[in-house]
């Protein structure tokens, strides 16, 4: 899939499910899109938590007991992600969010909305979803579900490839 | 030719750039976009954005912590 004549491409793998790291990924993604790049984000493992949406959909999802436990322990939506450092049972994340709101920084849900608005392509890793017992219905509508080959297909022609771990 | 003004005061990175990109898409070559922002990162960032997009930065001034960029859309 050559792309010599089209816009430059950027790809970001979001492996982390930490608020600070996911925000960094979305800030780069939205900036790259605003600078005219075609941006693809690939969410795998803990990163999938950032794409979850509130709702009863999780109840209908078929899971074994281990996946159910995982689902109970992981954040249920982007706004609930913990910090990678100094989370202190959520207190650190709460304080950071308060500071960011005071300074009029965009919140993670707002950054996700902006990314959707700028047509950033968001791909959820099918294998990670299977492993962790996450159903399509639990994720925000803008997400597409695909595998690593879809990511590599884009990344091989991209000018920027980042991995947020 | 149209002149548009965008008030990005109070907005933090990356929102001024995002707003400029959305506004620029609605404009024609030769139009002038004037942007005001008070994010300290705006000064280098607007130059990077203009250069990546191929527009022309006509002027970039600062007064009382507010940057005013005048951009010619290419």
C-alpha cells in the first residue's frame, strides 16, 4: 500500500492503560492530524481500557471467570484510568485532573472526541480483546477491530511510528 | 479573499493548533487567518504548523503574554 503522493502518515501503538501515557498518545495523535498527517492508533492490552464506554454492554459479554475478574479490576471508561506514577489509589489521578481542569487543559475524554473529529483512525487489537474478554459493544463506536497486520500495513509507510508502553 | 480571526486565548496545547487546522480547511488560498493565543508553547508551535502545512506566517507578535499570528493560507 504505497502512499508516496498522499499525506504523511503517523502511527501510535497504545499498549499502556495509564491516564498520563494515553493522554500523551492522544496529544501527539491530534497534533499530527492537525498538521495534516493521516493518523492511526492501535490499542492493545491495557491500552484497550481507554476505548471503553459506560453502559450495560459489558453484562452481555461472554467471559470466563478469570476474564470477569479482569473486567472488574480494570477501568470501565477512559475517565477512570489511573496514573502510571503517584496514583495513590486514584487520589493522584484525581488531583492531576483537577490541576489540568484549572489550567484549561483538555481531559482525556475531550482529547478522544477531538481525535474522532479529526478522523484519527482508532483500531482495537482483536487478539487482546479476546484475551481480556472485551466485547466490541464495550468500546466506543468510532473504533474498528483488527489485527496486527492491519497496523503493520499502515506503519510500513509511515513517517512516525510510536509505541506507548 | 476572506479574513478570519480565531480566538484561542485560554486554550492549551494541542487545541490552538487543532482549531487552526479546522479553520484553515474551511478557507481558500490567499485568505488570511489571524490567531490569538496565550499558550506559551504557541510561539514555536505555530511556526512548526505553518511550515508543515505550507502556509505563510505573515507576522507573529506578542503583547502582554498574548501572541498574535497572521497566516496567509496557501
